[in-house]
């Protein structure tokens, strides 16, 4: 491919020398655009239409869609399966890999398979313990952790070899990501943890939900002091809260999520908590957009995916940019028919 050619039809951002992948997300970030990603709620189903319909609400609003891998240690349609469906209709998926459920042989095979399907982005996660899910009797694997997983995929991509040393004839061209949590103690350790992930191979990170912008600003100050924002793209997690009760439940039951009391009080006093939670998300996005070193947002609207388009539109972060052209209805129907 020549430098001036576009990697995808209709996509205005070219693939340039030095890019790790042919994916849209990397091109957006390296072009200096503010990226928008979102998370697809995977179905408890084998029906491809359930995936395609859930993806459709993001069409024209996000640069990539995360396909989760047994999040919360609960079983859903696999990340690989979702990516297979999304790539068929032109979406740019971020395939999550959880070390909890796969050993290094399975992981390396899945990376090759995903890259062959056109997956350009991989998010490396250690994964929640099985006790967090609804099948705590499951046997955890944890052959690798997020650091060694990053190193494994980096070696596959850059050195064209498996961990065994055996040669890979066509290496996977993938953009490597990891998770980060600026809001979990010990707070001063978090930028150092990010530095370790970058050293292992992370080129972008998606953070835990941000409901405390001053805390994020403190984290980003330290990230800039260490020069990490020049080595890795920071994509900040955001999302709407349904109610004060929902916020309190999250604080109590979901490790690693910090919601300030002021946010809960605001929802408690709102006449329409759902609308207030949506407005709060928009305001956080607008504030996060102005923090130096932040390269994008990752919208996690669990069971509220229909809100994502309006949240992004009203936040103004795209500034007239459309992440990709809208897909025709028949394209979805053809993809679903092939999947059957």
C-alpha cells in the first residue's frame, strides 16, 4: 500500500509508515483526532442479529467497538465471535483478551485468527477472578497476566515468532492496548503501573469509568511529568448512571470504580435521574476533552447503548467528524445470513 492510499474505502485517514495495524482506531489517534470508542454488551445468544443490532446504534458515532471477553467473569458470546461478525460489516473492533480463561497456546492462536479476520486492535487484560461471576466453580487459567500478554503479542507482531521461538510466516498487524485505573488506590502508583504496561507493549489504554475529573487531572499531571502521554494514547472511560441507587450499588459491588458522594447526591436530588445521569456524562466528556494528554473517550453505557449517539453528539467531541459511513440495512442482513 502506498502512503497516499486509504486503507478503507471512504475513510479519510490514511495508513502511514510506522503504523502497527491497518485499523481505523490507530489512524485516528496518530492523526491527532480525538477518538471515540464504545463497548458492546455481548448477548447470551447464538443469534448474529443480536450482535449486529447492538452495533448498529454506534454506527457513525464511534471509531471502534470493544468486544468484551467474559467481563465480570460471566459467560456471554465470545470476543472472537463478536469480532468475526463486526469485521464482516466493516466495523473496527477492539478484541479483548482475558488471561483468566485462556492459556498461552489458545491466546496466540486467537490473535492470529483475529488478525486474519481483520481485527486491528487488541486489549490485553488479566481478567476478574472467577469468584466475581455466576460460575465460581470454574477453573481459572491465568497462564499469563496483562503484562506478559502484552509482551507475547508484541513479540508475535514485531519478531514474527511464537513464545516457543517458532517462526510466524505472516505476523499479526495489531494495535496493542491495555486497561488503566487512575481512580484506585494507591493513586501515586497508578502512573508507574501505566509505565510498566507501556514498556511491555501497550500503545493505548482505556481507563476505568471517570466520575471524578479532579482525580483524573491529578493522574494526568503525573502521566505528563513522566512523558507517558507521548508514548501511549490515553482513552478515558465514561458512562451514564441511571440513578443514585445504581451508583451506590456499583460502589459497593464493583471493585475499582470510584463515584464521589457529590455525584450520588446530584442524582438523588434530580427529578429525572436517568436524564441527569446522561447530562453528567456529557459534562464529564467535555471536561475530560480539555485535559492535556487525553486522546479520547471510551463510552461504557451498559444496557443504555441507545444513549451513546446523543451523548457523543451533545458533547461535541467529534466536531463534525464522522467516524465512518453509515452501513446499509441489507449489509447487516447479508452478514447475519452468512453467519447462519
